[in-house]
């Protein structure tokens, strides 16, 4: 059985995320691939966050919010990160090695959020529309 999944050619599950993807080291966006998108999916949403930031800054830090309409996966609509910027904001742990989680969601609706949306707005729009979820993790040290 084929199960919805995500992966990257840039790093393997659980491995170190290369420095060039770090916020202070080039801030390049890793290439994320979605596999086995469910038939009924109309939108693919992606959230990258850092739950380990809770200890350092008192919250889960949002690094990337993005969604793509299935019939045009090349066009992404980005949300606002906790850096206060729209688009990708790479790993930037302030204290020690952190684990970053990339979560993909296959949704049964076409999202229509405007660029710069928040994580809460995305979560509200996804509520009761998630067909499948997948995740990829990587680590990064200062």
C-alpha cells in the first residue's frame, strides 16, 4: 500500500540538516518532495517548526508555512514565520542541537489564504479537511 509521505534529497529522515539551509548560513530552502498524494487531495500544506525552541524561547518556533494547490504544485503560497518574515526561515537554534519537524498535510479543499497567513490561520483552515499527514525530521546545531 502506498502511503502519503514526504522526503528530501537534501537530508535523510533524522539526519543533520546541512548548514546552507540554516537561517544564518545562506537560508536556502530544502527541496521537499511529496509522495503518494491521496486521490481526493486538492491542497498540500507544509509546516516546519522547532518544538525544541520551547525550552529556549518558551514556544514552538514556526520556520516555514506553505501550501500548494494540487493542480499547480509549482506555485506556493507562503505564510509568516516567527522571524516575522514571509517564506522559509531556516534552522537557528540559540542554545543546542534542535530537531526540526516538517509536517505535510493532504487536504480535501482548496485553500485560499493570502500570503503572510499565520500558523493559526492555516490550522483553522485545515480543520476537518485533513485526508493524510506525513512528517520528516532533521536536526541542526548552532
